[in-house]
C-alpha cells in the first residue's frame, strides 16, 4: 500500500502545481506539506520501499509512477523521506524540486 500512498501524494503535488501556474514553488510547497503530515511510523514504513523504478517486480517498478513528472515527484518524496534529520524535508534540494513545478504547467 506504500506505493499507493506515494502515488496519491504525487498526484496532489501535480494538482497543486497545475492549480497555481504562476507560483513555481507550489509543487515544492505541496511536497513539504505532504511530508510534514507523515507520522514517524508511516515515514518509517515508506522508507522500506525500494526507490521508484528500480525493482521491476515491485509496486514502484516501471510504469506510471516511475516515469515523467510523477516519477520525478515520487523521487522527490522518497528523497524527503530520507532527510528525517532536517526540520524541512525539502531542504538542500537543488533545481530538482523546481523542475516538478515547471513540468506541471
């Protein structure tokens, strides 16, 4: 079910980006919000999933969630899951997060 959780979050990020085309950071803001809503238990469970696109037989294997804009968003969400030590899960991200917002237009 973890793949479904990441997929739902990715679609919410995409919708936020589309809803605010004049605010390029809308996608990044939604990623931060999505990550902030996770409990420690959910965050730990989602961390056990393989990186999107790397396990051909798993729920995050090749397919819709592993490619294009959704793949980029899921990768950003998974990167945010790994940055538990930071109070801002998106801190330290480079242009990768910005790319999400621009693609959604």
